[in-house]
C-alpha cells in the first residue's frame, strides 16, 4: 500500500511539474505596438502568472514572409503555438495537420467557409463592427466640426469591420439625433509605419476632422502622436501639461483634437488627447486558449466569435475623458449595448448592410 501511495505521489509530482511551453508568433507590427500584439502578449503574461508551469517565448515577424518559418520553428519548440493576425490563417491550418501533438491558437482569425478545423486548432475572432459602433456613436456626439476620421492599416476583413461599425455608429447617432456627422476614411496600407499614420491624420484634421480613429496597429501610434501635437498647439500647452489643464483648455476653447485607440486600452498613451479606445478582449482570448491547452481533454478546438453579448468587445472606460461626454450620451450608449446583447439591434458588418441601416425604431426609455 505504501509503495502504491508513493507511486501515486511521484506520478502527481511529475505531472504537476510538467512545463507547458507557449510560443507566440507576432504579425509584422511586432511586440511593442501598444496594440494587437501587445494585447496577445498580455494574455500570455497573465497565463504565466496565474497558471501552473507555463514557459513563454516569442518570435517576432518583421515581414509577412517570416510567418511560415516562425510558426514552423514555434511548432518544433513549443507545446502551444499562438499565431496573431488574419494573415496567418492558412499557415496555421497547414501546420496544425503537420504537428498533431501541438496545440495551435489563432487570434483574430476566422475560418474560411466550409473549412474543417483540425482538432488541435482553436480560432478566436471578434465582432469588431460592434465595438466600432459604440466608438462611432460616442465620437459623433463629441465632434464639434461635424467631421470625424478613420485611419486604417491594411484593408483586411477585421479592419474593414471596424470601419463599417464605426460608420454605423455615426449613422445611428445621425438618425437618432437628427444630425449630419460625416466620416473621412483612409488606409495607409501598413501596420508598422507610425509616420504614415501621423501624416494621414494631419491630412484629415486639415480637411475638418477633429476626432480620428486609429485602426492600424503600430501605424496608429502616429495617429495618437498627431492628436497630441495638434491638440497641444491648439491649446498652446506644453507636452508635460497636467491632465486637468488639458481638460480645462478643452472647455475654454470649446473644442479640441482627439484620437481613438484600437484593440486595447490606449487612452494612457496621451491622456486628454485620446477620447477613448475601441477594444476587443485579445488578452482574454489568448489566456483562455492557453488555459484550455493544459489538457487535451479540455482543449476547445474550432472557432469562437467574441462580441458584445459575451463582453468580448467594447470601449475603454474613458478614464481621462469621460467628463467630455454628456450623461445623456452615456445613458444612450448603455441602452444601445443592452439592445445589442439582447439581439434587438442589427449592427452591420458589410457595406451593403450599412447602406440599409435603420435605427429609427429605437426609443430611449429616459
């Protein structure tokens, strides 16, 4: 009996001490983009902190041709491979079949129609249009010029859904408030060149926009830089002006210039100059995938779409700028979120759906 108990204890010790190596492959934005890749990495750091025996590593892709070599190396070295970004979809499918003993997790990747997902592959994607809708509604309520902007990176489905949702939120605000807010849309073609994001933002400001949504990974950091520099100049404030002074100047001048962050909460990057961030729970999806990969029994292969209904997307808490949004709009926003969770509002994800959006049936109960 004692020998049996000793065997059980040894077995439990071996199992409990087994390390699960997680290797993340970034998209071309790289770590430090303060956006999508950083969000996924935060999920890995959370797993390392809260789950037993997690080892981590990261392979940075500097260009798209790095994806397959990096993912292949990750599959050879790790127990769990995390691929970040829409462009890695095909490579993940192929490698999952080649390495059946490795778990693969795709973040922001949708399956193709009728595509059979291997049992060792879990895909997470997001209803970006739902998050974009909320941000567009707030932006339309805050703009003083009646013109807001959108700066995208590459024209990919997730980015396009953000754009459609953002414009849908503006259109909903226009219909419910008898307004005529316009949206300027531009794409830089890249996720890794902040200078291009800054240049396009300055151009949109020059065309009358006073709020610009940065939907471009590291390129979007240039949008935030442009917002701060333009706002500082307009307010005649130094770069180190305290938040209270920035907010006071906004009310004194009666307007300002803002950016909107993307994917993760980027409000901290320029307090008082980032109106809000339109977010998706990249870190939570990544953490969930790793947690499930701890046991083949619990690994949930297939595709999971995260949206407003399960709190998978939303907007930031507007820690620095909530006072710029009226209580009426905040109440309307909460009610619109409630309707979305209940499936009582159809938020478009395509241009065709956007062209027929009609929210005239909505009546706020206050």
